[in-house]
C-alpha cells in the first residue's frame, strides 16, 4: 500500500515523499516535486511489485543524503581532520539543501537542480579600487568544487559502504573553467621581492621565499617542514603530507641548500619545525611579513601560490619538459602543467631540431 507525505526543505522547497509497502517486498521510497508525479510513481511501483518486476536496491532506500554526509564526516575527522576543515562548508551546504533526499532518489535531475542553485550564489569580494566588499557571482571552479566533494562522498558510499549501486555524480558534467592563471615574477620583480624579504619583520622570510621559488613547494608544505625530514648531505626534503596524498621528495640545491645549512646553525632546540611560531607548537604565520614585502617591492596582483607558478615557469624556460615539471611540483598528471607549455617552446624546438639532424643529417 502506498502513502504520500508532503515535505518542506530548509530552503522552502516543497516535495512529496512516497512510501510503498507490500508484503514480501522491501519498502520502496521516492521523492517528487509534483503531487501528480508522486501518485503516478506510487501506482506503477505497487503494480510492478505485485507483478514481481520491482528490483530497486533496498539499502539505498533506507538512508538519506544527510546520513551519508554524516558518516563521511565521521570518517574524514578520524582519518584526515585537516581535509575536513577545508570541506566542512561545502558538505554542510549539501546537507542543508539535499539532506532530506533518500539515496534511491538521488537522480541526475535532482542533483542538477541543486547545482543550478549553487551557480546562482554570490560571494563577497573586496573591490581593489574602492576597498569595499561587493557581491560577485560564484566562480565555475568553485561550483565544480561542490560537485567534486559530493562525488567523492558518493564514491565512498558506493565502493566502501555499498549504500549506492553507482555514483550519480559521475554522470554530472562540470562547468567550463577559465584557463589556469599563470602569474610569475619577472627578473626585476624577483630581485625586488628578495631584497624586500631581507627587511621583513620575520627574519626567515627570505629563506621561505627562496625555498618556494627554487623548489615549487606550496606554502603549507614549506611552513610545516621538520628537521627530521631534511637531509642536507643528500640535498633533499621529504614531504609526507601533500595535496595529492603522496609522499614527495624535493631536491634541495644551490642557494637554497646553503641557506638551510646556515639556518640549521641557529635552529631552536625546543621544536623540530624549521619555521615555528613563537610558542613553537605550530608553524609561523607569514602573512604579515609576506604582504609587507610585496608592498615594499611594489608588486601587485601576486599571491604566495604564484611563487609555485614562478618555479614552474622558470623550469619551463630553462628547458624542463612538462613531465619533469609535473614530477618536481608533485602533479599526478600533465593536465595541470600544460599551462606552462608555451614557455618551453624553445626547448621543444631544439628537441625536434636535434631529432631531425640525426635522422636526416646525411640525406
């Protein structure tokens, strides 16, 4: 027998939840926007059960999206607490706007409706000219981030918990994103920045920036380096926690190696961190020194992460292949480093020229 309940989501959206119970069959549930659709589904489902034609998975009918997100959050807090902090806002949005949905009803149409809501959102940004916060449309990359987070939740629910037969987000097409930003320091900007870093309030700002430019490490990777992971004899740093979850060995050579050797002579003995806070229990927050150095150097529209782009750009301009750049930066694929391809045109030309000379030199 079928029953229909009218439900109202936190966003104010009205839906109709149908429950069909028939002896000898698992309970069937579905949610619809229109009452007419709910009644039609109830009739067809009950008929299919009576005729032994209904095979929908019972597990996915017992859990909601909210329950799935809660279990995922518990898993994330245990296994990767730092990652939870980054995804908490995104997960809470999905829970508030789609938590009422039964997993069996998590269809492409339901998901795309919510993605449309995300795409209509705005975020506050400070106008560089006036300094006033203004609402601006959310970026395509941010929308794709919402999709990616929930897709991973559904993948875990499918592969580990068997709450879903398949990941419904796998069929969702992501938004087209603008070409990746490539902002790197010119020779003049680099010299000005390094000079300004020597005058920064934090005495080790210069070393941190040199490490960023020479190795392409992220800010969090640099600030959380520990002495036990630094091998000065072999000239390398081992990063155990990286963005792609894989351990990475970073070459430490030249000026950067010399500076780290000097830094070791005056290291603090109460902590194993290279760049500890005053208390020594966490990494130093370099924001103030970094922003001061940029201002003194007269550099605009530049972020700390752009030092990573600078390192990649310098590698490309000095003949490194895209595969080599990806290896240094720790990218699993070449997709992220293709933005530097135009900078290595000269190197590509020399490789092709060398091949042609060897093949056709005697023709």
